[in-house]
């Protein structure tokens, strides 16, 4: 099963991906995780990305596409299927992804679009805490760490991202909605788009997703 997850920041893509990954034995391909991993391991692509990150810029779309391509072609687990999280972000990337997958003879089966309201997203993101060391995500009410301010995985310190405040989140939602419209239309035209109400708890979202996947 090859699945693309769409949804605004805070809609619960990461949580859903983790829970489906374990149930269905799929590879979770998260753009953020891949970037961190490649930079940490000092791979050629990681070094290229690091230059942009260190100069305070964004990693260009085209480089992100190459990172995803590299992972899809070389990770044997990707052959069994995957959950794509954080990619594609533009229609160009969606088209490139289709080309890459066509060459691998592994077309996308479905695109799950998590639909969350601004109110839900604000509630989730303002409570979010991130591990400075390994990038693990926590939530003050929904997923607190065992010890306050400390990462369960690695013992690193947790912090609140500067852009996880209400005003910035409202802005990010606007940007997300605008930039995702063409991607949604793109997958709709292929008959692959499925929407899930994400203004609810993660268990309900998971059940809805599995119902779609198991058709
Ligand atoms: Zn950690």
C-alpha cells in the first residue's frame, strides 16, 4: 500500500503515520526525519541540505524531491509500501513523485487528506513540545513525556517551537490551504483523494483511515 498523507500542521499526520506503520508494516517516510537523518549521517545529500539550513534558509523543493527519490529507490522497506508525510508540498512535487514511482512500478494507491479546523490545530500546536536532540514530538495534554520537559527517547530537553503560537498558526493554516489546493485537485482528478475528519481523537481518525485502506 502506497499512501500519501495530506493535512495542515497539527492535523495529526505524524501520529496517524506512526500508528498505521506499526499495524500495516509500512515505511513511514517523513520529510523532516529524512532531512535530519541525512544531515546527521553526513551523506552527500545531507551535506547539501545542511548548507541551506545553516545559512537559515529553506531546503529547496528540488533537493527535498531528490532526498525522497533516494529513499524510495534504496530503502528495501519502501518496496512493501509506505506512508508519505510532509511530501509532496507543491503540485510540481506531486508530479515528480508520480514519475519516480512510475519508474519503480509502485504508483500511489491513495491520498488521505486529514481535515482539521483552525480551532483544533491551534489547540494541538500550542501544546506541542519538541525534543531538541532527536526531534521527537510531545503534547502537554495529549502525549505528555514521563518526566516534564525531558524526552522519553533520549533524555534531551523539550522546547516549544517559536512558531507554535496562535497568530503564526493561523497564518500557517492560510498558507497551507492555499498551497495545498492544487495538490488536492491533482489527486482528486486521479480519483485517489479520500478525506478524513481530523477534528476528533487519534483513535477515531485511525479507524476511519483503516476503513478506507482496507476498502
Ligand atoms: Zn529526544
